[in-house]
């Protein structure tokens, strides 16, 4: 199901007297990707939690639509990749990977087919019987991504999934996310401190500051087909986000 995210006059946080985000409006087209960037404590994860349905809005609305018709959150298939990955250390690679299908009570043949295909996509064939602790950092990240995508979610949420990795490994995994999304169409929402990561992975960028929303814009550097970290559009978007964040600091 191809879903559009509509956020209307959203106030969110944990204290009605002091909301973290105030009056946010945005529309994210179906199949698009949104990166939320900004300094620590500005409300990035709170926004993600609200859109995912874990935190109720103080005011306003978060709605999902398909072809202009509202879709209840209970009917939206979601998957998550968290900073800690949340892999089960007592389960082997195969068990971690196919867990969403098992929980959905998918037929055995479907589990075998989709699990095997995803292992190939992740380049983890032959690692089925290993435990997560025996994998490299990049392999664990790929496993978490595969587990999130194996059930073909409508929406993929990612909260700082690569923050603990070195720069080169982050870039390789960013490219892997793009490859996987080409084959597994879904709307994606990403929280990241890494502005370059946002520019590569997101068709739309929401910039938050300590005083609320600074800007929401469509990213001209984004390409699901061939991300180019050397293009003029890439550097232009990178500089723009930096400039918006610096402008808030300069006004303090």
C-alpha cells in the first residue's frame, strides 16, 4: 500500500504547557523519504515517535492517506530500525531475520522463500546459524535492515541506525539502504545527526532547531537510482542545511 503522510498543525511533546514542536505542517508523498535533522534535544525522536503512534499529539493531526483516502494507523504496516538495532542475541541470524514473518503466521514456504531471498540481498547467505554477536558491525546493521523490510512494510522508521559506525561503513550502508528501497518500495522516515546522510537518503528534509521547526524542503540532490556525493546538488543541499542550522545559533 502506497501511503502519503499528512501532518497538520501538530503540537507534540510531553508537557502541554511546553510542547517541543508547535504547529508543524507537512505532506510527505507516498514512497518518499523524510530525514529529520537538528541538534540534540530539538525533538527529532519525539516527532518520529508521534508519527509512529507511540506518542499522542498534544494538538493537531498525524494522518496517513492512500489515493486521498484516510488509512487508520492500525492498518499501516510499519517496521523499525533503532540505534541499538534490537536484534535478539539468543536468536540466530535466520530466526532474527524471519521473525516478522513468523509472528505474522506466514506459511512455511513463504518464510523459506522470502528469508532465502533476503539473505542473498544482504550478502548474508551462509551466516544463517550464527548469533548476532559473531557478526561484524556492518553485518548486524544489514540484518536489522533486512528484518525490517522482509515483511514489506508500508512505512520504515529509522532512528540513528548508523550512528555507531565509522564514516566509510556508514556510506556503504547508506548505499545498501537505497538499493533495498529500490526493491522494497515503502515510505521512509529517518532521524539522523549526520547531515550528509540526510542529503543522500532523503527526498525531503525537515530541519528542527531548539526553538522548533526551522525548515521543511524537498531535497534536489536526492536520487533513488544513483546517489552522487560529488554532485553540485549534493553540496548545495549540504550547505543549505548547515546554513539554516547556523542561522539559528547566530540568533541566540
